C-alpha cells in the first residue's frame, strides 16, 4: 500500500467509525444451522460437492435437454433468482446455488476464490446433478463466473446470459461501504464481529435503481446470510483476489450465443460495459433496462426474464 492509498484508507476508516459506533450491534458469525429454518426452506437442499455442503435449488422439468444454471453476485445468494426461477421452471430445469464464500454454502476449504476456481465449481455442480450442458447465466461476479465457465469449459455451456456482469477493468461510480471496508485488511478483526444492519441496508439500496423497492425482508436476507460463519472472512479473501486478476483478454474467446442484460442505473458496473461485451462476443445482443440498477433480475424479475424467455425461444 503506497502513501496515497494509506491516506485514503485512514480517511475511510475515520468516516466509518462514527457509523460503526452508533449502529453496530455485536454481530458474531452464526452457524449455518441457525439460518436454515428461514433461508433454506424447500426446495433448498444441501449437496456435498468438493468438501462443501453446497446450498442449491434444483427445480422444474427434469426432461429439459439444456437446463439453466444461475450464478449470483458478490455477497448475494441463490435467492436473488427467485423471480426468474418461478417464471422459467414451468418449461425448464432451473438450478441455482450459493457460491463458495457466500450464502449458506459458506467458505471454501481451500480458500481459493479466484475466477477459474469458481468456473470449476460450476462444472462440479453440473457434474453432481448429471447436467451435460447448460444455459449459464450470472449477475455481477456471477456473470464473470458464467463467461469464464464458457471459456474454460466451452462444451459445457450452450448459451450465455450476462446480467451486469463483471469482466473488464473499470472505475466504479459508487462502491458500497461494506465492500470498501472489506478491502482494508486492518478492518477485518472489527468487521468479523460488528455488522451494522444500516450498512447492509445502504449497500442493498445502492444496487437498486429504485431504492424504494428495498423491503425490510430483503435487508434481513442480505444481513443474516452475511453473518453465516466464515462469509465475512471469505469476502476479505475474495477482494484480495479481485485486485490482481484480470481475464478480460479471454472474453473474445466466448463463442456461445450470448444475451447481455444491464440496468441503465447501475452505479456499480457502468452500463457502458455492456457495449464492451457486445463488441468482444461475436453475435451477442444487448438489452438495457431503464430505471433498473445493478441487480435488474431481482429488482424487476418479470421485465428482465421476458428477455431471457425470448432468447431461449419460449
């Protein structure tokens, strides 16, 4: 860390301390069994994959020749796809899971949170469920995992759906406070035991185009799942990786049909990034949604899933 970075970190800490002092209940890690009754209702299941009890949901038509696999973003969970799953499962098999380090799956035993590792994990889930090839979709980090899976395992991905996807280096207009604090190593001991609910609320509102759509139950979900044992440390480890990995030169290797969806009000990954994907993925198509933010699939499932259904020929 150079002098300028250190100064910025100190300023950020000074700005954050009053909020932490005023609104920081003691919030230690919670065992996953305490969270299951509320957040792992049927059709949730826990499947052993690569030394983890992976939280996943596998719904819809078992005779679907090309199931849909959906991958969530940073600090999210499989619940972010509820609306899409409800709309798609009548005609498709829909699989979604909590990535290692997030949701109820919790930390990876090997502590590896790189993009290639996440791509291998997606394929491992497919193998476990007997899925030879899938439509793979993802949001934010999950979008990056989706296209990386398409590059590394092209025979396993038939089509690609990228939703406000990570991929290219950029300077974000608005990074949630929680993410900024997780990038500061000296904050880790504090953040492992203190988690202001207001900070989570601010972060969720930040990724919605219309913050009025953020409900108390939605905040509860993000807040409680963040407390899952090991998740906060895993987030710290993931952000260490983010600062060093860049696979954007591989994006032109994507050969699958690709649908690129974006929220016009995304303050985390600029909508201009959608055009970079369109430029580099031959034959891809882009649709930008007015009024929606970084998680358009969650903010307006009906409007966004309609584009997916058209892409799939439903």
